[in-house]
């Protein structure tokens, strides 16, 4: 039955049925076929699935990212990153990676990162001689790698589903995120040498100081987020609200680049993105309830353990499974649909839930670059005004780097769990 359910969901997604509706329709069809449960469970689970307090962080981080995009914060982050690494050949590509990582510490959304940074750097890269497809591919893959840099919306959803600490999951994502970013920068340097791309500027301590000072208030927002979480002052949801307030005040009172029409636009865009994510979350809760009631998680665990009891081989199977799921499902849907199914198996083979959360997160980052869904790749291709497949063709080596980082994080747990030992939780 579980394969039939997955097949119907993929079929509906392929014919462009919105994933939230697809999940709900699939559940209703199977409930009708079973005929043993009232359809009243559908609205009840829709409501309960979307009414969790931790999930309030999602619209707040989306709004914070939207305010950043329109208030000049993203541009200042790019300028600061340029002063740090612009002296290296192909430095503008590296600037893109660094700025995206910093941006991700505020928005929590790879799509928002790609949109905010891409609008600034893609035209600039093209002027400096970068092929436009390569420029879009670098932005797209950097944004997907930045999904590991907290606050990450997929991490928030996973922590909610797996009943684990959001703060620990956030902290565990830093080192894998930095490794992914460093690998992106190394590959960017290779392409810079291949295409003989220019050095942006000479290194200047004065310029670093000037750009850092100009971006001081932009950098203040991650301080608010992380200070609130690690000092125990606020939960992830509460610091998300503080991030929105900080982005608003900085844009209006300090940078003065956030007029009322832009605020209204940011609110509308954030409401639209939130509606999409929360519909998926609510519909996934209904399907999750049905899967649990049919004991499908236990059946899947039994099936895999009958095939092999080797933990490392099981992790490889799950990586492949999540990679394929990421090709067809939105990250929120993939987490909510699959995590309840595989968590009993993960606990049975002794994998730490925090470590597994990082594995899932980076797998879904890869999925944002692989057709047919590839939300981040579609976003950057639209910004660059290029065909989707042209950007994919230019960016597949960067996506391959993400796959290799996924395997590294999977089989070297210390990368995600080791830093947790530095803090008393």
C-alpha cells in the first residue's frame, strides 16, 4: 500500500496538482477505499497539523527574509563579502557563496536566499564576464548549501516531527554548512581559472572595515537570533519574531530604504509563501496520521531490516530514498511525509536524531537542484531569464559536490555531532 500511496502522490505532482492538495486527495481516496474511518478526521488533522507553536517560526523567518531583500540589507552583505574574498580570482562567485551563507542566517529559506542574492549578483557577474548560466547555477547551489546554515525552515519542521531540540539541530548544521560552502568556493575557483575570470579588487583592510561597518546593522540580526537561542532568552519562534522586528526597524529607521509600498509587497509575498508551506504541513499531517494508523512505518522498518541489518548500508538506502523524494516533493512535504515513517527504523539502528536531521536537510538541499520540482533552480533560472535546463547543465558539478558532502556528513557523524559537545545544553 505504501508504494501505491507514494506513486499516486508523485503522479499528482507530475500533472501539476499542488502538493498540498495532492497529499490531502490521496489520503481521502484511501480513507474512502478503506471505509472504516469517518472523513471528519481530515479537517481535525488539518487544523491540529498546522496549529503547533514551533511552526509559527516559518512565516516569521520568511517575512524577515522578505524585508531584508527590499531594505538594502542583502546588498550590504554582498558588499561586505566582496571586500573579504574579492581579491581572489573568481572572487565574485565566492562572494555569492559567502553572502548567501550570511543571508541564510536570517531568512531560513533557500528560495528567499536565491531570490535576494540572485537579483544583486547575477547581473554583476554577467558584467564581469561570467557566463549567465554559470552565474545562476552558482547562486542556486549556494542557496541550497545554505539550507544547513540555521535558522533553517526544514530544520524547524524536522525538529517538530522528530520531537528533538531545534537549538541543537541548528548548532549541528553549522560545520556541515561551512564545509559545503568551502567546497562551492573551491569549485568556483576552478571555473574562474578555466574561464580566466577577473579579480574583483585588491585586498584592503580599510575597505573591509568600511563595508563591515556599513553592514553592521545587517549583521546585528543573526546576533539577535543566536543570542536569543543560545542564551536561553527565547525559543526559535520568539527569535523569529525578533528578527522580523529588527529587519523592519533597520530598514525603516537606519537604512531608510523600506518605503510603505515595499513593506506591503513583502507582507503579501510572505503571506503567499507561508500559505503554500502551511497547506503542505497541514495536508501532510493528515497523511501522516493515516500512515501511522496503518502501521506503515513499522512495515517499512521490518522490510529494510529483513534486507540488511548493516547500519551504514541502511543509511545509504535512506539517502537514496530522500534524494528521490526531494526530486518530486517540496522539502516541507518530504520531511512531514517521510520522517514519521523512518524514525522508528532510525532509533532501532542507533542513529542520533540530530545527525539524521542534518542528513535529511542536506539531501533536500540536493533535491532543490534536481528536476522535476527543483524549486531553487527554477527561481534562479527565472531571475537570470534562462531556460531551466541550461542552468541545470551548468550547475550539475556543484550539485555533485553537494551529493559528496551529503555522503561525508552521513558517514562521519562527528561533523554534525562533534560541535554539540562544545556547549552545555
